[in-house]
C-alpha cells in the first residue's frame, strides 16, 4: 500500500476514534466532576492521560517512521546487529521512571479515596439482578433519621454532606459507579465495601453497574439526586408519612385489591393492610431468587422504575426535572410523578409483560438452577383492567 495512503487512513481512523468519544449529552462523563472525590480522580487522570498520550505519540511515530523508512523496495538485507546495551538499558529505565511518575500520585489518590472518617451520613446499598436497593438506617447522620427509609434506583442526598455508602450484594458481584461523584466500588456477596460520596451542587447524577452481572447488566442503572437542606428534609418527611388508603370504590381502591392479590407477595408497601386489618408483609425471599424486590411505598416520589431502566416521567416532563436549574432540582424532584406527567406507555408495557420489556431469567421451564425461583419480575398475565387499576393505585404512592 502507498505510504501516503496508509498515513491518511491512519489519520482518519484516529480522528474517528477521537470523535466517537465526544458527546453533548454525557451524564456519566468522568471529565465533569461534581464532588470532592471525583475531583481527586479528575486531577489524577489529566497528567496520566497526558503522559500516556505523549508516550503513545512517540511510540507510534517511531513505528510508522520505521515502517516507511525501512520498507522493502528490493534493497539488500541490511547488516544485522545483536543488541545495543546502552539503548536497551535506557529503554528499560525510561519506562520505569514514567511508571513511578504515574504510580506515586495514583497510590496517594487511592488512599485518599478510601478515607471515610469524615462522613456523617450512612446509606446502605444492596445490588441484586438487576436493580439497587437503597436503605437509610436509623441514625443521627443525614440530618437525623428516626425510622428506616427504603427505596430503590435513586439515592437522595443533601448537597455538601459527606456520605458513606456501605454496599453489598445478594446474588452475584455488582459494581456501584456514579462517575461524577466518585470511582467505582464492587459490591460482593458476603462483604461490605464502602464508597464516599459528596455533591457540590444540586443535580441528578447518573450511574451504571460496571461489573457484568448477567442478562440485564446493561439495564442496571441508578442515580444520585443531590438537593439543598430544606428540600432534603422535605424528602425525608414525605418518605416517612403514614400510608393513605385510596378512596373507597375508586379505581385506585380496586388497584389496591389487585396489588394485594398480585404484587404484595414480593413488593412491600408500608402500612398496607389486608381485609382483616392486618399489616401485609411481603415475602420476596420465598418468591424470587435474590430474596428481595423493590419497595413501592413511595414509588411515585422516584422518577424511574425497573432498576432505573425506564422513566416514570414522560418525555415532556422529564426535562423539567433532569434539566432543572440547580436551585429548583430538589423542589421539582419532590413533586413526584403526577398523572399528567406519567410515562404510562412504558409502565403499561412493563406490567403487561416484564420479561419482554427487560431481559430476565423468568421462564418457568428453565429455573432448575434457582429451585424454580425467577431472577427478576415474572409474567403475571394481568388483564388490561387490572393494569388500569394498578396504575391508578401506584399513582397515589407518593
């Protein structure tokens, strides 16, 4: 191939690779830190990428020069030599010096990132196929929490608060990563790993499970919502409000009955009672392999569902929250999801046939390895009337 053409093709390939990394909408961009820990990573990666880039340019430059300068044009084979000790020693010392230059600040940054002594808010995170459970235990931290708060998919924190995430897993290894707030942390069954989070400004910070965990790994997402103190206090108060039953003989009341018969064996709604006035306690440990299912007590205070795979907000309303000015993020998030803003299409499709919406291991003929228990939400064969009832009921869960 003509050397000039080869050089042009190489340039085009490098430019294409560079352009592929550019995006206007990049919610998981590590180059836009929004917290103290993420800033430390950012401060480290700039010089590391710079050094790696310079080394890469030098290596490829020498390589392409050698390919062009000593290309085969029919000339005699040049004289062969058997090593140049000075050059070899130099090419051994130089990489070692470069690695030391990279290693020292890297180790220092890792030590800093592992420090959680200054945290004053504890949040437990548990991964399972394919969603995250988020649990706020009773504590003096987080501004004081008098009763446990359990939610899923979206973690809410106060701006400026140093949060310690204590993470584990119920089934396989998962990995918690909110790029704009900190690096990734593996969540391993039987172990508790910690991750420090702190957001400098209100906003919604997207994340992703970064350890392959099965069929719907790519759909296992999460967000951290950072809000000002008053908004965070309002969010906590709302999460702890007592259960309010639907109006008798309403569509939502019919939905409550449908929920009890079809959903309550796995999904907890705090305060929900049966016809005898007894509290209903979900038993996902008897019905799904991971032993857990999302708590739906305040479903409509979140704006995603099914492991944060789908939006509860419609395309029209979503930008009002996700792109809100920083001083309005908490207020708009706390408004929850209304009937006018509900993404009813995706929610209906999910209730109609969950495994068709999100790949999961739920085929009853292929569950020998899990003793007949599904991994994910199974097909419930709900009628359209039952779906109408459930949507009416769930809309009041906020």
